[in-house]
């Protein structure tokens, strides 16, 4: 886990929607990471979730709508002390009424005054009936709230508690957490940058049911894309077939074969500032592909011919502009540094990440990694940790060596 995801102060506002019952699990996840949580409940929210439940999970009192001042501790002024205390302010679910309050700056409740008083980033997660969400008044209030600096995350589509189908569901807990981490990210050095990341394996089919591939899970590429998004980048992820879902917040392009990835990368790279080639692309494909399943029919062996796939990294390196940054990966089983440097130079990369796939806790499908990051001038940085930690530190190196204008290429 990235160290900046712990020891943070999170203020959560819960308003009166049926999806309020989901918020305790979000509180639990935030607390599990070692963060402090304060919660404000609207009067309507207490119909769905009790203050006792919230206090049990946070270890703190649950603040109610009328708690502007306390007879015993009146000098504390909760809407000011909570607003000043928070590093991030999440409101989930945000009803149409709460969105209206945010847009109009209404201050008749503790939640409304805290929104006005805080200087922490405020994120609203609307959840309501689809017709209420689509109503022009709600949409106008959403736009006003956004112009005032609030982040409003659009609800998801699906079956709603009222029985309707459509847009209005509270986003999944995982999405709410990812948005929180983006808000809390201590670095925004990729703001204004277009980032392209490739991830996962490719597949080359022999017939409709058999293919040539590799064990890449996509975890490293996904971590690189996600941390780039945390840091403010506009991220496009080109991914091969994976068993895990790509991170939230990215534009995702799905491909299967190496040629499909080649076409997608060349198309997207034209408008990209930073390209990170983390995918495990197959070097070879079958010379011919059967349209029908190949039967055994008494054969004890078959012979196949493989032919080379296009070299994506080499072509990008050939075409890249002077102001583009190209980062490659070298997954090696021997002579790690030598092979990586050779690849770096042959393919006109600015930096390469050398990865020993035979090392314990490293390489394909692992949740951890140990890599050497090598620049063109031979400067090398070694990094190990979870793949998310490695990805974050990779961006630190890219920022230091390129974005901070230190020319070491």
C-alpha cells in the first residue's frame, strides 16, 4: 500500500438515500488503511443507518444535522472544526436535495455549512431515481456545483431500489475508494499530460479454441495506469485479455492479438506525451490459422510454423517525437541488465524497466515486483515493493528525469 493512503483525515457526509446502507463498508475500508474518519448524518440518513453503527465503526461520535453547537462544548463549532480537520470530504449518497444545497450554498444544516466552510476537496456521489437524476433542475445543480469546484461523480446504471432501471446507482465501493485516493494524491505532476499504457498479454490463435500466449496478468501495467491517473494524467490503457478488471478512471481500449495492439498503439501514440509499454506482447504468431477446430484424428504430433509479429516498441521508438517519452519493459530470465540496455538502445527508448521474471516475488501474476529502471545515460534505479508501490516510484523517476527538465536521455 502506498504510504500516503494512511494516516489521513476523511470527513464523510451521508444523506437520506437507500444506498446509505453501503457506507459502513466504505468506512471500514478507509479505517483498515489506518485513516481517521468523521461522519455527518442528515436527518433522513438516520432512517437508513443509525448513529450507533457509525460511532462503532469510526470510534468517534456521529454528527447529526442539528449539531451546530453543543451546550457543553459550544466553543468547538462543529461545522468549522470538522471542515478544518478534513483532508478530503466525501458525500455519499448525495441526494438531489444535497446537490441543490451544494449548488446554492445553503447553510441551514451541519452538512451544508461544513461544505461551505471546508477548503478540503469535496466529492459528491449522487444516488437517486433515474428520473430525478435526469431532471433539468438536478442537472443544472450538478453543473453549478462543478463550476464551484466540487467534484461530482456520475451515478452508475442498473436496477434501482425503486424498481426502475437506469442511471442512479451509487458507484461501487471500489470506485468511491479510488476517487478518494486520487483526491488525496500528494502529487499532480502529470496534470495536463496524455499518458498511454499497455498491459496484459496478447493471444495468437491457431484455431478457434487454441492460442499461443503468456502468463501476464496485467497487474503491473494496471498499477502504472492507475497511479498515473492518481497524479492527474489523462490515461489511455490498451490492454490484452486479462482476468482482472482495469482500474477506474481510465479510457480503456481492448485488444487480443499483437497486431491489434500494434494498430491501437500507433493510433493512440500520435496524441500522447508519455508512452509506457508494459504489455507482454507475443513475439510470434501462427503462419496460418484454421477457421475450424483442428481434430486429433489419430495424429500423435502436428507441426506448426510461426512468423514474427510486428515490433511495437521499435516502431514507436522510430516514430516518436522529440517531446515524447517512451518507457519500455524488459522481462528477462538471464543477463537482465545487459539485455535491457540492448533493448533500450535498439528501440530508441528513453527509459527501460528491467524485470527478472525468475526472481521470487517478481514477474508474471505476482502482486509484488523488483525492477531496475535504466536511463539512456546508464543511470540505474532499483525499486521493489507491491506493484502499486513500484508503479508510483516509476513515475517519481520519470518526473525527476524528464518532467523536471533534467535531461539525462
